[in-house]
């Protein structure tokens, strides 16, 4: 690894100040599970690194009475996987946390790092997109909120300026009769990257689907929502036929590439299968 | 570049060591503290040979900066048991003759010890999942599974 200076801030203000002073040559490190491999192989060569591990304010995972969940950027995949409230209220998010790497990786890997690294295959992105999470961003000019659907701008690119920090995610409360699931396909069960990932999140009301949100990973330059599929479901009962139709529309939202993990055709096939499966499970979970 | 003091608890001892800001915890343990139990297999978090406990949780020490361990507690294989009082997992690994080349074994033991600390009586599925982040290229996983299963019967839940 090329040499770098390391800053050890204790709070968000110190982080932002350091980032503003040092400019674009600086990278923040959370769990380091994306950053350090990229620095070891020479892809990134920051002159300075800002360590978030001493910033306690980024590590809170808390339920907000009546208004959802706040997930600090430095909350780990393992914490998300194991948190009892997340598991019961937001199972799709808990499932995505449980799929990241191995336990040795999940104890380091943070949700903020997963989103800011902005890989098309980032596993925690689809559930958070389907849950309509908002990102709270801190910078030299104060704080701003960005809807997660506007957060990703390209492969490994986000709306964050070099001197900005992701602080937390605000996940809205779900109405009664809501359910969701995240599934991904990988050739190996553990320690593999999604060929395709799909999160579905629905809310039922009087036997019809009041709200549907579907998000896809690894089929476009960024994680994306399948909005036409969502709209096709809303206001209708979730019959097998409707779910099948939504799956077809989700495939149309995908713009997959062919690479060593799978061909574009295989990825389109997986989008259909995983959309169908996650919607079916979401419906079952909404009935509980 | 100036070295910085890393103060942390290493295998239950308060430890201060001077490290460069750009070295990993694994390198600091091996090069500066002469604890060569944790191994570098891949250097990218895939193989688990570098597994140590950070505040009781298994992590890939090749993906942690040494100074990120400041003020925290690190346990390596050297601190899992003592020569005269092996951890039940070490004891079972020795008795069942699990290691062949041995390169992956410190990492496997640290992953398994963390699993048993959290879940003293894991199912076979849970054991497999618990060591899924550890690659072995010679011994195979069958004996590991047997040894961990056996140790789970006797391991005091509060170790590791
Ligand atoms: C062996 C292995 C297996 C993996 N498996 C998976 C997998 O199955 N699924 C998956 O999705 N990912 C996987 N990953 C990738 C990685 O573990 C995750 O993306 C993880 O969540 C990244 O989080 P981190 O805290 O380690 O990020 P870091 O490496 O610390 O940071 C990643 C990027 O985000 C930036 N960043 C971090 N936090 C902030 C913040 N608060 N504000 C602004 N910028 C920030 C950093 O500057 C960096 O550019 C794997 C990685 C490894 C090494």
C-alpha cells in the first residue's frame, strides 16, 4: 500500500473539517473492506485517510417511535443482520446484511461503506431503496438530505462531494400489513458477489396492494428501482398473474451487461425469478 | 512518515507499540509484535487466515489499519489458550489431528471460538456458516467440523 497520512477524528465536525482542508486527495475509511483492497491493488492512492472508527455518532442504530429507523453510516452488516427490531420490522434489510461476505467481513463492513462504494452489486442498496430510505449527508455547508434513489450516479459514483460524509440513513416506518424480502443469486452460497439481487417491499390494504417497491442490484450501472413494475401492482390484488406481470416489467427496467459472473440474458432471467419469489414472500410476510 | 503510538489491549495485556499509519493490524501483529499466528493468505479478506478478535468479534486483520485498533481489545491465536491449558477447540483439533499444513488453522480456531462464544451449541449448519469465511486447501473441512462439534460439548461459553 502506498503511504498515507491518517486522521483520527472523534466527531463528525472534525471529519468534515479535515475533508474540507485536505480536498479530493483524501478518502474516509469505515470498515475498510472495499477501500483497503482498492488501495492494496493500486486502484486508489489517497494521500490522506480519515478513520471513522472513533466517531461514535455514526454508529447508532435506533428505532424512532412512530417514524421508522435511523441507521448510522458506520453500523455494520453484522449488527444489521442480528438486530432484533430490524429482523422483525425490516427483514429484507436484515437479509441483505447477512449476505455480505463472511462473518469476518460483516463485523467490519458498514452500511455507509456499502452505499458510498456504490458497486452495482452492493447488497444493502436494494432493500434500502425499496424501503425509500433517505441519506443524511454532512459537509462544510451543513447537512442535507438526499433520497437514496438520487444517491447513486454511476458505477462507484454517488452524489457525495469529496468533502462530504454520509452520516446516517433514515428508513420510514411501514404501515401495518407490510412485508419485504431480499434475495440474490450467487454461484457459491458464501463469499460471493451478487449476479443479480432483488428486494421487494409491499403494503397491503383491503386485499389490494397499496404500495409496492422493487429494487434491483447488479443489472445496471447503479442499484435501481423498477418503477413500472411497482406501478403495475398498486391498486390490484397480488395474484400470481399480477406478480408474473410485475416480474416481466422488472426485467424491462434492467440494463444488464455480460461479464464473468453471468450473461445479460441470464441476468434478465434471474430478475424475473427473483422478483417473483421476493414478491411472493413479501405477500406472505405482509399477512403476518 | 512519523510512527504513531498504538495503545490497545493485546491478548489481555495493555500494549503500546509504535506503528506507521499505513500498516494493517495484521502487519503490526506479525512484524512489530512478533505474533505470527495470524497469517496473510490473500490480503483481501477472502481467505480468513488472518482472523483475530477485535472487541471479541472475528475480523479479517488484513483489512484493519493498525491504528483502528487503538483503545480496543485484540485477541490472536496466541491468546486463545495457554500451552498448559489449551482452549477446548485447540484441544479437540490436536486430539483429532485436524491440521495438515496448518496455515489456515489459527484463523479457523479464532472463527470457531467466536462462534462458540456467541452460540455455545451450534448446529452443523451454524458451524459451517461460522467458518465459511475460512479457506483450507489441504486438510478439508470434515475433521474441522468434527472437532468443533466435539469442543462445543465442553467449551465454556465465556471463553474467547
Ligand atoms: C471478502 C469480501 C467479501 C465481500 N462480500 C460482499 C457481499 O457479499 N456483498 C456486498 O455488497 N459487498 C461485499 N463486499 C464489499 C464490502 O465488504 C461492502 O461493500 C462493505 O459494506 C463496505 O463497507 P466498509 O465499511 O468496509 O467500507 P470502506 O471500505 O471503509 O469504504 C468504502 C467506500 O465508501 C467510502 N465511505 C465509507 N464510509 C463513508 C461515509 N460515512 N461517508 C462517505 N464515504 C464513506 C470510503 O471512502 C470508500 O470509498 C465484500 C468485501 C470483501 C473483502
